[in-house]
C-alpha cells in the first residue's frame, strides 16, 4: 500500500474511532441541523407552491450552517494536547491528511442532510420522492465543494484565538458560488425556476469542485508549514 | 539503523536564522551534532531554544540558512522523508486523549510504517511489538486505558514512546522534564540514555541543569538568538559553569 493510502486509512480509522467513542461532533451537528430545520419550516410554511419555492433556500442554508459547524470541528481532535504537531511531524503526506479530513466532513454533511431533507419534506408537506436522484446529486456535489473549501481553511483554526468566528468569515464568501448553484439547481429541479436545467447547475458545481479540489491539494502543504 | 552514521556529523545547522516579522528569534546559528551524543540546549527564556528545535524538527521553515540531516538538506521536497528520522517531544503531550495508549502508538506506527520485519500485517504480533514499547516506558498496566485520564508523567512517558517508535536518528526534546516527579525524571533519563547508546543523536532543551548534567555530553548555549557557547562537557567544564559563563 502506498504511503498516501496507508496514512489516509490510518487517519480515517482514527477519526471514526474517536467519533464513535465520543459522538460529540455527530450529535452537535445533527441536533443543530434539526433545530434549524424546525425554525425554517415553521417560519416559512405557507401554501404548497410557496413551500416548494422556499425549500431550496432552507436546504442550502441548513447545509451551509451545519457544514460550518462540522468543518469547525475538523482539527478539534488534533488541537487537544497539540496532537496536530505530532501529525505534522510524522512522514505522513499532507495530501493524505487533507483527503481523510475532507472525507470525514463530506460524510458528516451528507449525514446531516440525510436527516434534514426528509424532515423538511414532512414538515412542509412537500413530496420530494420524485426528485431523489437529482436532489441527492446536487446535495452531494455541494457537500463535496463545501468540504473542499472549508477543510483546508480549517487548518487556520488550529491555534487561532476565535476560530468559530474566523472560519465562517473566510469560508462563506468562497462557497457562495456552490450555494447559489445548489439553490438554483434544486429550484430548477422542483420546477419553481425555469432559467436553466438542474443538470447545468450540477455541472457548474462539479467544475467548481474540481478547481477548488486541485487548489486545495496544491496549497495544503504550504498552509500546514506556515 | 542509527549506528550507520557515526563518523561525520549526523545533523548540521548552517547559518540558521529565523525571523518573526521584525524580531529575530535565531541569528546565524552554526552547529554540528554527532551520532550517539546528548547535547543540552541551554539559555534564558526567549533565547531561541524552542525555535531551534522547531527548525531542526521540520516543524518550522528557516528564514535563512539550512539544516542537513544525514547529508540531506532539509527542504519542502525532502521534509517528508526526513521526518521519519526525527523524534520530537515538546511542551505538549501530543497524544489523542480519546484513544488508549496502545491505540495512540498503533496510529503513529501506521503513519511511520515502522513495523519490524515479519510483524506488519499480523495484528497480534503488531500489538506485542507495541506493548514492548509501552513496557519500556513503564506503562504496561495502563496500555488499555484512554490517555485523557493519564497524569502528566504518564502522558510524557507515552509521548517519548511515540517519539522513539520509529527508532529515530535524531531525538529532539523540548523541556522534557517539566511536570515530572523524581521517579518520572529518572525513568526519562534512562530512556534518553538508552537512546543515546543505540546511536541516536539527542538534543534537549531544559532549565533543569542538575538533571541535564547527568545526561549531556555537550552543551549549546543560546542568548538572544545567538550561539554563546558550544562545548564538550567534562570534569573541567561543568554544565552550570558553562551556563553561568555564557548565558547570564
């Protein structure tokens, strides 16, 4: 097994083991997402057409805020006892650290969305069963984009004085294109917007994911060193 | 592995300078360290000891100058390879509180891929080998406990076990005796002494002159980022004399 895969698997296994033991990030992010969903749902609920029109905004707002919470916790385990220093001092390829952390964040965001999406549909009396594939692909691509932007930047949170303030300030402007494409794409999918086919929006998110992914893996080594 | 380079310098710092904005933490430090020696790094607070250790460990990049380990100049390209040859123990314990002592060592062994021949792939054999390292630092009774409940001394011993796991060519210790009781200090001294006997180059910063004097073969004294003295220690030159003469 190459050093990349060996280290990637070791970091992933370690993070999953710690999360299963403590459940602190999963519990916090899911609970936050559910509370957010209830607030949005009861705040915006109206006639069926209005409900259909506001659902994309609610979904991507939930993804943005729950995702921010998740990426803020990315290196929390490493901050404890300065374990990140030990990780940085090991011969682990930096790309393996980033890849493992990105996967953890994607899984976390998708997990939350898996709970939130049906909950919104139930609370707002909207039938989304005909759009499962389209919505899933838009949400998955957006989660990947969000994690690719947020995870490398969360390295700044290691040692920062106010990471919970700093991180969203830097991440939110950068993920705005993903969020806009996600909202417009799901609106097109649900038939409340007819400017473009949802596939066109999905392709735009995919293009963003590829570009930001290349940039993230290229810059992460430098970010860790600095 | 560590005994291969004994003749020439194992580790070299050449004109090593590190600036933080306008402030220079280290200024043109030149030094060479041999295999199988313990070098004490002394100096008052803010002298640049921790900065020097960070530069030698690859944790920080030099503003100017270079570090050469076993003939290879440290750069962004060579850093990943060289990191496997460096053990580092800092102020913090650098272990995962939610993992047990055994799981911590297993994780780092996977990252360093430092399993002895015939051990890798066999979970029982791997655990047995890791348990030997845990036994060496006297933590065999606590191997299955999560480290968040460890005392400072226990965590420090586990940290040293982690640093020694890949049998590093260079072991860097930043204030390793902080927070340890007498028994913990004695145990740590023994481990450092054993590492030196195996040919490891040990560079250790400490304010505990009495304990450091038990181990050190040479001492490098820093003051305001500059080298004030770098001398062999013997009956004529004691550590405390050198420190008083150079740093105070």
